[in-house]
């Protein structure tokens, strides 16, 4: 019986592995993703910004043909986070793993998705072309996690986590200047420092100035909008495709449960906002509420780790929008657009207004959170009392997850998003075969003991270096290669 089951499973997993072919053409177009008064010249992939997403499953063989149709510049494509074991010539880093792709030339990348799954992205690796040449690369843990394979009336499953649908949100920066001018400035003797982006984009969209005259749904796509159903759980993949800035991200009146960091499933951790550095990726579970169709909640971003001007961005916004419940997953495009002016984007830069917007969006004032020198001991005590009240209020809204005897392969250091760090030991919470069963229900309260500890220095999850390789434990590699995450 066991032998038959094993053979059947082996045949099933082999059948799921496939050769996936992609063709990317890099050419230059005029882009205006933030509804500014004019567009600017930038290279893109297949005429799209962001570039077309890549959806593959662990074990797949990948071929990506990149053609450089830009007559004036070299280019390349790097697959951020893919280990490229045995295929370094496919990594896409000019001067290290290959030559740059000259105008009119092509390059064929061949590699295998071996022993890793999760959220990744691809981007150019020449000059500042990664401002616009980039797109999502999603590696599903198994056919059960792939919405293109799993029947639409069945939930998706990755490791111990089950959810209704899979959504992607890519954060990036945008400058009101063409690529050549930006590159020339950084290489010129007059360069002193980066002045910061003009806009923060979500899936390549925002409104730079909502008070600009003449804006309408006919000439401005508006904000990226993720459609969700009430009383459902979604996997939201967040990609930090920014060039320079570390961003905080939050969803109005919704908590998130962190389940993946840089391609590694983690113990669940509930948080009110994420801290996303350039190149970093997360997956969170988003539990929706009981809201009527048409209800919207803003998605906002805030600048972190800047000497000056840190705080809520003026235009880095999007929406989640509730729709009528259905039994099936959506077969249409997974994000839409909404031309609706955001309450938080009132063009007022006074400190009082920014502070109010921080409190509305993040439940805290980030600008004060990172400015300890100006905070008195009395203010700190008041903040701690407010935190305790918020903890009590959030207890009823926490997301409950059952681990179901799932073995995580390693402990993960997870940032709380507020300059503090928790080390989570899976053995404390996960049942293992042959061991005494432990409580499989995990709540946010178990991970908030650090609130009583003194604040540490500004810490955050380590950012995965581009093209870096990590040693994969043999058990994890075997599980990943077979697709057996259950």
C-alpha cells in the first residue's frame, strides 16, 4: 500500500514539473504612471509597466529569451532571489555572470527552480533601468498553491496555510525625469545626494498630485485596487521593488499575518504594518471583514530610515475594495484601478496634518516613533498605556491559524516593524511526529512580550542580497523538490 502510494505520488510530482518559456523584449516608451503633467522616457518589458508577471511552480525548468530592442543602451535581466545552482550564467549580472545584452542582441536564460518557492521578482541590472524594467516572479510551493492549476472551487494551500486567493502588490519609486538625465546626474561631479522620488507606486500606479487640475477617470488610471470578498483569507505578496527607500506599508483597519520572508515560509506573526527594504519580499495573510460590496480601505506607505523628511508619503497609496462573495476564485485580472481621491493625500505638509495621517493609517506616529530624543519619559509612559489598550482591543480581531503538525526548517528573525526584533523558535509552537502534542493555535499575544522591553537600535529583517546563495537544509530541499509541503 505504501509502495503504491509512493509511486503514485512520484508520478504526480513529475507530471507537475514543466518547461516554462518566456519572451521579454526591452524597448523604450514614454511612461506617466502617476498622472503627472507629462510622461518620461524609460525602458520597459513587452511594452508593459510593471513587466508581465512570471508564474511558475517549484521544480519547473525555465527559459527566458531577452531581446534588447533599445537602440541606445545595453541591458540585462536578473532574477532576484533565485539561487541559480549550477546555472550562474543565467543570473543576469553583467560583468560578473555574463556580458550585458547589446542593442539588437538577445540572451537566453536557462535555469531550474530547485528547492525554493515563494515571492521573487526580476529586474534590469544595468544602470538605473530597474526603475522600470521589472516584474513579479511567483514560485508556487505546489500545484495546490497555484491558482492557475488548482480548481477554482478549491482553496489554495502553501505549507500549513490555506487561503482563498493569491494577490501581488509591488512597491516602487518614480521620478519626474527621464532615465538618461537621472543616470547622468548620479555620474556627474555635481552629484551630492539623492533627492528622493516624486512618487511611490503600487503595481505601477498612483496619483502624484490629486489637486492637479483636469484629472479624471478618462485621463488618469488612479490607484491600484485589489478586489477582495468579505470574510475571506487572502495571501498578499508584497514586493519591495523600490530603488533607494525603505517603506512601511499598512492597510486601513486591517491587520496582516506574516507567513513568508524572501522565499521562506515562517511561523505566523501578526502585525499592523510591514517594513519593506529594496529587494525584500513578504507574504501575509489578509483576513477580510464583513463589509458590503463597494466598501474601500486605503493601502498606505510611509518612509522609514531617513535623516530628514521621514513619514507618510504624499502619494504612495492604493485600495482594497470589497465585492460580492462568490464560491469561485476570480479568473480575471487580479488588480484593477480606481479613480477616487484618497482622504490621506490632502496636499498639506504641516507637521500636525502629517501626524494625524500617521495615526489614522498606522495606529502610531512613525515620525515620533523614530525620534526618541524629543520624547519625554512621561510621553513614553503614556504611549505604553495606549499600546496596552490597543493590544486588548485587537485581541478579538486576531487571526487564528492552525499549524497542523507542519515542520518549519529553521527559526526566523522577524522584525516587529517598530525597531524591535523577535526570535521565534518553531519547536516551541509546532507539533512533531513522536513528540508530545503542543497547542497548534498561535495568536499575536504570544509574540508581543517585547513591548515591555527597552527599545533597541533600529533593526529590521536582513535583506537578501541580489544573486546571493543560501545553503538549503537537505530535508527542506527534498520536501521542496517533491512538492510535498503538507
